[in-house]
């Protein structure tokens, strides 16, 4: 007994016990204090910040023009230190970094800020789980560095703009027991790589907990799930925050201002500026700058060819398409990742802005301004979604509310040998004339790309004496962040009496600037604040349209509907219906004529077609809302003409979507004829009846116009859902049922923009999407 006590109370035992206790306490302390550090509320943050109105676009253009004027005696040199070409994530990030160092910066963008890839991303702020998998499986050190860099930038991203970004748990469903340790080890390595910058630790879910959290998940064969954390953001709103931060730091920015040529010193051949053109007025002038930075993403080769007509293209873009689905497709607080799709690609299934987005694909593409999501890519995404969702949910083609395509600017370093592969992260290149090009990369790493770019620019263009400090963007909080807390929306409710959804929407999209649009919204506008009664979400309010014009350089209806608000990404049909009202509000601010309002509507409809709107949805362009006595009189006359049948049909028998098994005139007759051509006589329950063999079903259906693109997978899905997959033959009623289900599930419904007077099922519930 005494020997046992000596062993128990020995120095070694006590040391082990003390060390174990300290380790457990330290681990518990670390665990309890892990996760993102949310900004604390202070007396200052609970007050509305001082109002700030940025310089107008006209003032910005005047500053650009001033740089081209010859110096007079005593005149201040208007030359810029840097001219950044491109107003996407990279260009805006470069402008913020350079301006925060004290440099005199100008930024020009051919279209609108974030008009390209920067508004069409997967909306994730992530290190890249799939890149980590490649790094381990292929022993690729470059992939490892990419993940490590992105995880570091992820933390900075979420801290510099906390109102526009947040962490999001993402589930990996597990259907094989051997996958449990594999996925667990991968996610834990992901956590370890993040180190102290990790958000929350990944964890395993039981089968029951996974189905409780994600009830839409297919239960058959489900073993459990593993959950890890990444970030999510509102991409084009983030881009606007970067632009406005650069403006507040003193940068001169101008959208719809295109570089048409590069100015070079005739002796040295070095670039001294650029010829620019205002795409709204056609006016051209020269902007002088010590250095020019090419940050045009997929369009990098355009500027490189202006510099050197013999330039060999370096951009090899790939297309990533996304679709928007109704909110009932996913939980509001958790996403899903399918790491092994049918063809080896990765697909995300994420809640975003009240709806669900699914994507992305990875296919070669050509460079164009508004790429269109291919129908076969949309179908592929839907097929992958069906693989993971419960049979209770009928995944319908008509549930697609919007569909868009973004270009990944994969680039080849022009200084590399022709045998070298594409750059997976980013590339910085300085041409012989001094044009500095930054290309590649992704949203998550925009800040580090900007830091490296400005560091290179300072050395290349001899700006060491012009900078006032080194890079400060790791700590620089973007416009809207200083006075924002997660409970700020409650202050908006209590001060202005706003609806909770409206206050939350304003807080999450504008940060502490929400105090600015709230005041005119509540005090100056009438009580009916919804953009339009059918708009989804209803929190897109009229005040936002005015604010976008006066404070965020929105110049077209597409700027507002696609990038200042996100309505066209959330529901393209609702965006079409909101269009006339948005144009009417903008006309107040920009003094648009009737001709200009018609032009804005036509341009917006053309853009909407690149977002998945069928051409049949707007056979006749929406008319501008009448303004003034003359326009109202003509509208009254035209409505009278239409009522007597001389104008375009108001409804033409179509609706925003098809109800179940609803066929167009003549369609049922065509299906009946197709059935008759393949049918044979058989005894069914002792009675002679016409039937069609199951193997001939596809041939018969594809003969009918409109059904040509139905795939074998589509037939399998519909037959399994109807419980007929094992049937050998179908009678006529069963054949029509299958065709009706195909129409609802697979085919994109024909739509019109005509407003129906009767009460309709909302588009996202009816299956009448795009």
C-alpha cells in the first residue's frame, strides 16, 4: 500500500498530472476563444457617422482632364503617379493600396465597376479545399503556397469589410465509411494550415444531425457529414466598397471611361500616359501618369496589344457558370460541397442573399463582355444537385431564377517558356515599355495581389520618394466598416421605425453608411418603399436606387439592378418587372429624356438575356413609365388602342410559368401522334390497350419539337420519381404523365413580361423561373 502511494504521489506522477491539467486548460481556453473576432460596439459606433458625399463623376473627369494640360507658371502638376486600368477587384484593390500610401492615383474602367468577373464569382472567401487536396495528392508545393496565402488573406478579408463578409459552415456529405477518416484528415489539415487565423474547427456530424441540419439532403446511404468553415461575401458590393474607399483616400475614379491608346515617350519608348474616352459622351483626352497598371482581368491581352501589336495572348479563360434557386433548396446558415461530381469537378451549393446559388463549372471559353451560361452547363449543375437532394424535392428546370457565367482569367506568364503551364494564382509582368500587368488570382487574394503590384510599381516607376508609408491594407477598414456592428440594424429599427428585413438588408449591404440612405428613405420618401410589389427580395427599396446614383456612381439601370443591388442575380424575372420603375427613379436624378429611358430599358433587357432571361420573356420591350402631361396622354391613347385589339396582345394566353403538365396549344396533339407512331397493342388487365415500350420512350418524345434536348439522365430521373423506372411498357396516360413531368422538371418554361391582373403563384414557387 505504501509503495502504491509512493508511486501515485511521486514527482513524476505529479509532473505528468500538472502538465496534463495545464495542457487541458490551455486547450480549453484556446477552444473557447477560437473563431472570428467580431467588432465590439462602442459609444462612437452606436452613433451615425459624419455624412460624406463623394465627388461627382463630372468632378472626377475634370481631374483626369487636368493632367493633360500643359504646365503654366506656378500651376500645379496634374500628372498622376499611377493610372490603373480596370475597375474590378484587382484594379480597385490596387487603387486602395496605392492611395493609402500617399500616391496620386487615377482609375478608369471601360464599363461599370465589377461589371465582369468580379460580380460573377462563387461568392466565397476561401483558401481552397480542392487546392489543398491537389497539393497533397500531387505533392504540388505551388498549390500548398496558394492555399496558405489564401487562408491568411481570408482572415484579413473578413476583418476589413465585416458587414459584407461572414463565415459560413460548409457540409461535405459522407456516403462511404472509408471517407470519414479521409475527409476528417483533409479538413483538419485545412484548420492547421490556417493556424491562429482559423475561423472555427471542422467537426463530424452523425447521420441524424446532418439530416436535422440539412433536411433537404438525400438520406439513402448517408453515413454522416463533415463540416468545415470558409467565408462568404457580396462580391460586387465589396468591389464598390473598395472603389469608395479609394475615393475617400483621394483617388480619382471614373467608370465608362475606356483606354483607347497608350502615350509613349518618342525617345525612350516608355509609357507616359494613356488616351481615354468617355463612353457616354464620346469625348477623348490624354491622362498623364508616371506609370500605367493593366488590371483588366480576362481583357488583359487587349491592353497588351495596344502596347505591342505583336503581343502573343496570355489569357486562357475558363467559364464558370452559376444558377440561382429558391431559398427552400438549402438551409439559411449552411452550404454544401460535392467534392466528387460525376465528371470529377467540384460543385458548391450555398445560401446567398436569401436564395440558393449552385455552381460552378470549369470549361474553356472565349473572352466576351457578357458571357452566357450554356444550357447544357445549367442542366449539368441541376443533375448534380439532384444527386444530393432528397426525393421529396423535385429539382425543376423552371426553378432556376437566374443563371450567369463568369470568366476565370487563367494566364500564362509571357516571360516563361512555352512549355510551362498556366499560372494558378497570379502573375505580375512589366513589359519593355513599362506597362505593368497584374493578372490571374481570385477574389480572396485581391489584397495581397494589390500589395505586390504596388510594391513593383514603386520600384519600376521610381516612386520611392512619393510614398508616405508602406502597405497598410492589412489594417485598413473599408468604407462602411468603422461604425458597423452585427446589432447596428436594431438601431435603424429603433431610430427610424423600419421593418426588420429592411434594416437588416441596409446594414448588411452598406455598413455604417446605412444611416445615410435610411434618413431620406424614411423621412423624404412616401411610406410605400418597395421597389415594386413583385420584386424579390422586397428589401430592395427606392432609396437604394437614388443612393446608388448620388453616392456610388451608378449610371445605367443595369448598374443598379445587377451590381448596386443584386436583383438580377437573385431573380431575373423580378428584375425585368422592376426595370421600368428603376429607370423612372434614375430619370429623376440624371434628367433622362424619353429616348434615353427607352435606350436604358433595351440595354437592360439585352443584359438580362445574358443572365438567363429567355428571349420570349420580353417579346415587346417594357415601356418607360410616362412622365409629364404629353407622355401620360400618349400612354392613355395607346392603352385604348390595345384594348380594341390593335396593339400587342396583353397576355396571349401565356403565363410566367407552367403549372403541372400544362401543354401549349398543339403540343398535346404532337405528343399523341408521337405515341401512336411507336405504340403497339397489348392486353392490360385482360383488356386490349395501346402501349409503348419503355426503350422506345426516348425516341418518341424527342420527335416532338421542344423536347429534342431531353437527355437519358432526365428520363431516368422522371421515371424514378414517378415509380416507373422498372416498368417495361407505358400506356397513353402514363406516357402523358411522364411528358408532363419532363416539361416541369427539365424544360425551361416559356415566359412573357406581360403583367397578369389576377393573383399569381410567385415565380420561385411556381417553377416559372428561367
